[in-house]
């Protein structure tokens, strides 16, 4: 917000409206006229900036009809092993289909006989991913996938079936 006239120093305050309802109010402070708001929902927004000079004179500036369209939340439509068993030494990997993955990250946990066996780090997410893992022990394996979207919300799912790793 650029200020012309008045007597500095200036103080700034802001109102943020979403779909006609005020959702945020800031107190006056000296912040060089910079304002950051993290949009967590799609909608039509309005921002009103208030500038007060040292004599108490206030001017406003309105940004109206600011349309924010955020991506939809990710959804997991399929998460399963294509085979129910494999030999020790082979890779295991479930088939995973995730929709609406814009700016999402993914991690996964591998369970052996119901106990956490391996935990991955987060990585960028794509719609169809292979979560490859080579077990070094026989047992019954399942996966859990953890998807973190652009604003930090997390969804999780477990494989709909298991894969038994047996001696060759």
C-alpha cells in the first residue's frame, strides 16, 4: 500500500473478507505497508487496507472481488498390491492412484506382520506412483501412504490387501 501525503510515520491495519464475511482483522502497526494472508479456502475475497498517519488521519484502499481457486484436496482412489505373494529378494510395491495432487507431498510406511518396518521421507507426489521396497525378511507386508497437501492437511490410507514375502 503506497502512501501519499499525511505525516509519517504511518501505521497499517487490514480487514480480510471471504464471501462477504470478515474473517481477519489486524491491529494498527508499523509494517511498511506489507501484508501477507495465507488463503486456505477457495472463494471471493476482499481486502481493505487502513493507513493512519501520526496525526490520526486514516485513508483506506480496497481490493475487491479477489477470486481464489485453490486445488481440490487429494483423494486416494486405489491402493493395493497386484499380487498376494512374492519371493524374498523381490521388490514389493502397491499400485497407488491419487487424484488432485497439485503441490502435494507423499511419504509411506511399510509394515511387516503388523509392525512398522520401514518409514520413507516425504517426496513430491504424482498421480500414479510406485512405492518400491525390497524386504530382507519373510512375512506379511502392508503399506500406509501419507499425503500432505499444499496447506499442510494430511490424508492417509492403508493398502486394501497384503503381500506375503516367502522363501524362494
